C-alpha cells in the first residue's frame, strides 16, 4: 500500500529504500549465518544513518533528534521491518522514555543517545516475570538519599553492548482497594557501576545477531539523580511509550509480510509442476490471495492507529489490536510462503526460512498475543463494569 501523503515523505521513503539496498540487504545472509554483526559493519551503518538524517529520527528536534512525525516514522518502520533488527537497530531510534530525563540526565543519558555516543537497553523482563510484570523480583531499597538495587533481568535486547540500562525495579508497595501493589521505579544504571553485571545472554533464532543481554544487580548503589521520572511511577512512564512501540512492531510486520509475499509470488509464478506454474493451482493461488488480503487489512489497521496517535486519541487497546493482528498475519504469510516454496522453503540457500524464523518473534516480544488480547478484552468489558 502507498502511505506517502506528501513530497517530503516520498523523498524520505526513497532515502530509506536506498539506505537498505546499499547498507543493509547485502549483509543479511552473512549476519544470519554467523549470528553476529561485526562491530565495523555496525559502526558503518550507524555512520551512514547519521549522514542521511535517519539516526535518532524519532526524537524531537529540541533534543537534537530528527523530529519526524508519526506518519513519517510509519514509513521508516515499515521499511526496516523488511530486514533484521540486528542490522537496522544500528540506525538507532533511542527509546522515547529518555525524554523524561531532567537536569544533568540530559547530558549524561539523553544527548549521548541522540548523537550515538551511548547506547541504552530497556530492561523490564525477568526470568520469573515476563508477561506478569508485577511479579518482578528486582527491587531497590532506600539507604539515606541513595538506593540499593538487587535482582536480575533477561532477554534485554540491543545491537551491541550498551552503556547504560533503563532498569525497572520495585521500590515499595502501595495499599490499593484490591490489595497491595508494587511501586515500580525506573533507574538509569551505567554499565561499569560496581555490582552491575551485563553480559550477552541466550541466543535467539529470530534476528540472529541481535543480542539479548542478561543483567544482574548485586547491591548496586544508585544516587537519587539516577531515577528516571518520578519514584514509583516507572510503569506509567513506560506505558506512555509502549503503545507506539507496539504500533511500530505492527508496521515492521507489514513490511516483512510484503517482502515475503513478493518472494512467494515470484516462486509461485516461476516454479512449474504438472506442466504449469504452481500458482495456477488454487491451493497455492489462494494462499497468495489470503496473504494479500491480510496484509491490506493489517496496513489499514496500522494507518488507523497512527492517525489516532497523531490526534492524541490512541488507546492501549488500539495498539494491542495492531500488535496482535499484524504479527499473526505475518506468521500466516510466512508459513504459507514456506509451503509454497516446498522443500526449498526450508533450505539455507533461500532467505524464506530466515524470514519465517524472524517472523516468529513478533508474536512474543513487546507483550505476547495472549497479553494483547487481555488488553483488548479489558477495554471491551470495562465500560460494563465486568
Ligand atoms: C529476542 C527477545 C528480545 C526481547 N527484548 C526485550 C527487551 O529489550 N526488554 C524487555 O524488557 N524484554 C524483552 N523481551 C522479553 C519479552 O517481552 C518477553 O519474552 C515477553 O513479554 C513474554 O514473556 P516470557 O518470555 O517470560 O513468557 P511468559 O510470560 O512466561 O509466557 C509464556 C506463555 O504464557 C502465556 N501467558 C502468560 N500469562 C498469560 C495470561 N495471563 N493469559 C494467557 N496467557 C498467558 C504467554 O502469552 C506465553 O504464551 C525480549 C524477548 C525476546 C525473546
């Protein structure tokens, strides 16, 4: 689908497409095979993305970012979705949560992320608390003006070893009518702080080369100036930006589905069995038709959510619908594409198996499909008091 509404965005789309053709696509196969992005390649992508104005393009101009609006970011994220996070993440879009930085935090964390001098991680998930965020064990207790952080995080992802992590930890409990509820606070924790260990963790078969990190905190002393936002308001802060993150997951899924459908279509037209192209068999052709319909619907859902976000009218359930619909559409398209390719679909010589593996993650990270459906259900039932 064509979402370009003005000349500026048309130029932007051309820039991103050329960037992908020149800096990203040529390295996909090597990165997947070796499971890593060589540092010099990552730095080259970073450098080129800065030259083209793509680095930190999501952040406002006031803080040094590219100041792109949601319509422009939609185009970018949809294009990036066609490739691996391991590569496009080097053209960073730092997390908008950093806009909550105040005072010295600007110079220490936000500005270096905008210029590319520093890289951050967003550390919420824990080994025993994934979907159940409130089950987190990480905690920080007061010690005078300082805080002492203990606990661990896993599956925390990024393209390279970070300089600091935005770490969510319980800093006490609030009494609520339904019982006590953890107060969650976001801390800015520098790699190298005594007691903080950050190392490469589990290897994921989706987006090989995009690292997950394992973080552990053993009596890590943090000053009050390392709290991001307000004490006890960490989840509200994260929630402000998580919705847009889910919409960008949806946009990425649409981009990837389009690329996969193109490959499947080409194969269905070129591969002959029983004397004719396999696309002429309804069983194959209908898979392409269903894929095209699913993609069109998903694209429209993303566009609707983007327009709601632009009007300041986007709700959690809108983002959840995008996340679950687009990621499940992508997985159907990817699975059908493997089927259309037959045995060759699973061979390393073709990129289909990689795109199929990459697609699988989209239903899990940023909140699983099941959790998104809970969010949608809650929004439907709440007005009825159920
Ligand atoms: C490659 C990768 C990168 C990631 N990057 C980050 C990151 O940068 N930062 C970060 O904080 N996290 C990150 N995550 C973590 C990710 O967000 C979690 O994996 C995800 O939220 C699911 O948590 P879990 O893996 O613990 O699964 P679980 O919570 O254990 O869920 C397992 C299954 O149970 C289901 N389930 C759980 N609760 C319910 C329920 N109430 N109702 C119905 N079904 C339920 C789930 O839907 C799922 O199917 C990453 C994960 C991966 C794999």
